[in-house]
C-alpha cells in the first residue's frame, strides 16, 4: 500500500524552477514529451511568468515528506465545457516506489474535486506504452489516434488521445484505494 499521507501537491513556485527545469531537460523525461529540445533557463522563466498569469493553466509539484519528487500541470482549462488536459512526470530517479500512483491519485482528486472539471484529456506518444498503461490503470480510455502527429528524432510519431470523466474517476478511485 502506498503511504499516500506522505505525499502532497503544492503550487509550483519560483524556488522550484531550477529543479523542474533540470527534470524537464533530463533525457528520461524529454524523450516522452512533444518537444525534446533542451530548454534554456531564460525560456523556462518566461514560461513560468506566462503560467502564473494564465487562468487556463495550473502547475503543481509533488512532494514526498516535503521533498519535491514530481510535477503535474493542467492546461487548456475550459470551465465552460468542464474539460482540460494534463501532463506529468516523476523527476527524481530516487523517488519512492509508488510515487507515480500517488501523483495520479492526488492530481485526479484535485482536478475533479477542487477545480470541478468533468473531463480530463491526455495525449500520449504512441510508443510510450508505460504511460498508456498508467492512464488505463486510472480509468482513462482511448478516444482516438492522431496519425503522424509529432516530429521526434526526424520521424513523425502517432499520438494517442485519452480521456477520463469525473464519474468514471470516482468509481476507479474506490477500486484503487480499497484494493
């Protein structure tokens, strides 16, 4: 059982920017992102300034015993239609086993319960079978495929579109936390 009480989500703040940039620029994270280019600190600061002034975006850091281990963001928050997208990663290679599951549980509760989103969307590079499995574990279903959608390593990659609705999450959450 994951010690979920040891994990918390907090808003991304300036003090975590260098660490999040280090995570984002690491090879094991970049290879699964739409853009795999190295991000400069200046670009990262500009991204952060835009983020904090944009009500359609939320960025959180996952803490384990107060120590940052991961990151999650929600983008394209559309309150009228009750939907948004998410992206996430565990940045610390020595994060405790189960940190990804803890991130999912906390982030999904946050977006569905506190923000009151009804549909959470995800786009996953087709070769990222670990992420596809992760999403299915939390109840996401495949909604479609964008063929040759993203250029990576000089070839076009398919992207899998997935989604989870709030009512499906509430059922899945019960399964995950009781089992």
